[in-house]
C-alpha cells in the first residue's frame, strides 16, 4: 500500500512541477515582454517628439537620442547610436543594455535609446520569489497528496488485511464496508457478496458430500452384511440370495453414481453446452409410453406441439425424472401435457398421489430430500431426481415449480422459452 501512495505522490509532484515550471516561465516572459513593450512605446513617442521640435531637446538621463539630418550631419546626445533599431545593444560607457528605436521624417532620422535596467531588475525581482516559492509549493503538494492518498487507501488496506485472514474454514468473516458510496465502498460490498456466495457454496458442497456418503453407505453395508453372513454360515442363506442382493444393491449404487455425475455436469452448465431444436412433445410422448408399459394409465391428451432450443439428452432426463417421480408416488393415474402459449413452452406432469404440502414445495428440489411423511413410500428414490431437474431447467433458462394437481396429487410445471414461433404439429397424443 505504501508503494501505491509513493507512486501517487511522485506522479502528482511531477505533474504539478511541470505545470508550475511552464507557468512560471510563461509568467516571466509575459512580464518581461510587457515591460519592454512599454519602454519601446515611450522611446517611439520621444523620437516623434524630437522630430517635431525645432531646437535641440533637453538632455534626459534615461533616454539617449541622436538626430541625423538629410545631408548626413549628426547631432548627438551622449554616445553614438546605431543607425537601425535594435532590441538590445551595448553602448560604450554604459553599464546596462539599451533598446534602440529609430524614426524617419522628411529625410531626418532620429534614434532613441532607452535603458533596459528597469526591465532586468523587475525580471530578477520576479524570478527570485518564484525560485523559492515553487519548490515550497511542490513540497506542499507532495505532502497533501501523500495525506489524501493515505486517507483514501486506508479502507483498501483494512480490506486487504481482513481478506488475508479469510481461509476456507473462515468464510463467515466479512471485510469492513466504508460508509462512502464510492468505488471502494462498492468493492467492499461486492467482496462481501462474493464471500456470502462462497460460504453458501461451501456449505452446500459439504452437505452434498455428507448426504452422498450416507446414500452410498447403505447399499455397501447391505452387500457386506449379506456377504459376511454367507461367509460365516454358508447354509443360512437360500440359493441365489447373495447374488440377488449383490445385483440389486450394485444396481442401486450405479443409479446413484450416475445421478451424482449427471448432477455434477448440470452444476457445470453441461445441460446447456450443446443446443439444438428439441421437440418437447416427442420427449413427453416417449416417456409416457415407457411408463404405460409398467401398468400405469398415462393421460397424454394435453400433449401439443412445443419446440425449444436445448440439449436433447439433458431435456430427456428432465422429462424422465418427472415421470419417474410421478409414477413412484401415483396411486393409479398420471397425466403429461405440453402446450405453447406465445413465446413459452410449458411441460406439466400430474399424479394422483398424496401431493406435497405447501411449505415443502420448494424444499423438494434440494438434494437428497425425500418427503416420506407427505408422500407414499419411496421405492428406490435417491432424492436427486428433482434436484437434477431444477439444475438442468435453470441451465436452459427455464423455471420449475410444483402445485396441486387436478388429479389430487402433485403437478410439476416446467416453463421454457420457445425455440420458434410456430412449432410443427405433434406426432400424436
């Protein structure tokens, strides 16, 4: 931080010094030029007056003059003067330089010389205070700049010290926010918002790891338990029970791992990397036919045309998870619908199960959440299906919500932006 203050002070001093030097030089030139112009005007007036006088003018200590007649005769006062005008000349016997002005009239030429002593003395009198005052002013500017820069950067230093103390285990700490509404205040508030997001992400990651470990432990424990019984008492288990248990629990493990990988890809935006035109009605009808083969009556009369832009495999996973969830909790009936209204395509999945309480309708989209008290027994659910749905839908710029279904259970509604204004006709309901 001291380096910043030092660089700021040096830069300010250099800029101010350059400006002051240029200003002082211009001031000296302007004053000197003004004084010289005044002397020149005085000399010209005196030369004109001499030309108009019939007799020789009285002597003047400040002015030297010389008259040259048409025949070349010279009448002089003091020392000889040059025939032509000169800005600055040295005359014999004079200590100071002179300014010579020449006027001509009717063949007569008058040369008047005026001393530049007053100009030089006035210029010297101006240079002396400038030579002393400019360094003092530069030092004053440097000191003020250092103090102002220190006060301005003090909040940044406090923020830096606080950030230096923040670690992965101390994300609850926050940087001090100054009362000002300038860039530093906005920086502090933005950093605190970032820390809130990091803390929330860390908490969710820890919860996710803990829940995943818990879910993976159950099938592993079942396999180990059956294997230990079979090893200790080979005749205690019926034929094929060990193999059946291993197959069942390994399939459960595989489903859980696949869902975890899918959820991870959704978190990374994998559901929105490859986008094509996708007919959502075709996906809905395909999943309805799949579920119907299990014995459920799936109503598809509300499936109409609906096309969106997105990742076909990810969107198919959304429809499958919603229909699997409905089939898991339905009693006897399900309904799937797709409709387009303006620029929005809406997918609905209904079931006639026990439904979801109002205060739990947002929580069901969290990871590893199963509302066993509110819904029927979950046969094989991992609590990740709806979380995957929300992640993929969000990655596609859509929304998902759950309400009460006309069938008596839950209705899940997903809304996407339409891919184009007039989707093609559906393949059938």
